[in-house]
C-alpha cells in the first residue's frame, strides 16, 4: 500500500477554525465526516499575532497575549465536536503562522482538510476567503470547502447524492475514487457527470449533417465517462450523465441537487500559482453544496 493510500485510510481529518460562524459549522461537518471515516479529528487554529507582535508588545499596549485567546478558540471548537460526538477522538492545536501555510502543512499527514467560507453575513459567505482558496489550491490531500447551504449533511443526507465531475482526461481516478468512498459512507448514489460541447467551427447548416458533429462529441463523452468509471465497485449505485454545455455551468447546476460536489485539480511540480483550474475555481466560488477538491498529478 502506498503512502498516499495509507494516509487516506487512517490519517486524521483536519479542520481549520478561526472562531467565525462558518468555521464552527465546518467543525460540525468535519466531526460528522470523521465519524463516518472512523478517524480522529484534529482542530487547528492558526494566527499571526504572537509571531509578529509577540506577548511583550501585547502587554505594553494593555491587550491580552494571543495564546490564551487562540487556545480558547481552538478549545471551544474541539469541545463543540466532542459534544456532537462524545466517542470521537478530538485533538486541538494552535499554530502561530499564516493559516494557509499551516493548514497545507497539516494536510501532509491528513486524510482530508475541511475549511469553511470566511464571512459573518449572508453576503460575505457568498465569497470564498483567500485562506480557503489557497489551501484548496496547494494542499496535497483532499480539501473540502463548506459552501452552499452548510446544512451538515454528512450524517443525514438531504439530497441523497454525491456528484463527481469527469473531464476529458480519463486518468482522473483520484477524484472518482474519493467520490466513490464518500457515496459509500453516506449510503447514497454516485452521480458522475461529463459535460461536452460541439465546437462552433464544426457546426454546419446542411440539413443532412446538422446533427453529426454533436453526435460524435456526445459519443466521445459517453466513452470518457465509461472509462473513468470502469473500476467503480459493483456495489456502488452509479448514475451516469452526459450533458451538453460548459462544464462549469453543468456542475454548478448539479451542485444544487447534491450533498457533495467532487472535482479534480491538477498539481504541476514547480508551479507556484493557484493550482486549481477554471472548473474547480468556479465550483469553490459558486457551488450550492460543499466542494471536495482532489489533487491529481498532471
């Protein structure tokens, strides 16, 4: 068994917190998910106060040091998880570092990372925080961002389906494998969606040829979908969908009827920018349900 598979099976589930309401909902969701996976939950609060200003400066200006405040945030989040699931093993830690760097590092030994959107109002929660975006773009483990309704669907599926987006590259096995595991744990069907389009330059006005290019592209989409799903176990209820349209729009529409949307994100060695791709980036900003971003090597 390789290291990545072993980590995914037994590593802790890590949830990032900052004391905001979205992060507390992320704790609820993550604790439910940890129970489903049978793994410990690790609560991490990362902040910069002590690193840059330090406890001495805090005393000089008459403010409490960061450590007690940070420990209160992490401790309260951990206690929230324990109350929700008394038998769940929960640990908490405070890291004085940029949150995105701390969480990406925590992900190296985690089965998955869970983060919430950052905002304290309905309008603010429509926007994805920079920390969540950076973590999803750089972590080498699955990252689940609690978007959409935030209705804690892990143990009580509301829409009763997990959706995975399948692209042209049929090697996207990591995203499919992750989606299969989530569907199995929840006891819900897996809906695999492959969007396709007929390029404008291939269209024709000839009445005998008008449907031919589209048919060929749709057939290719069906073939790609079957290839991506060839190793899915027989006990998984798989529902295949090929839809004409932009992949981003198709998956956003599917997210409105899903408990979880799973998308892949290519990781290119040596690349320093956001490694998400347009589809994952759009899903993280606009999905109507939680989004799982699964890193895949280019």
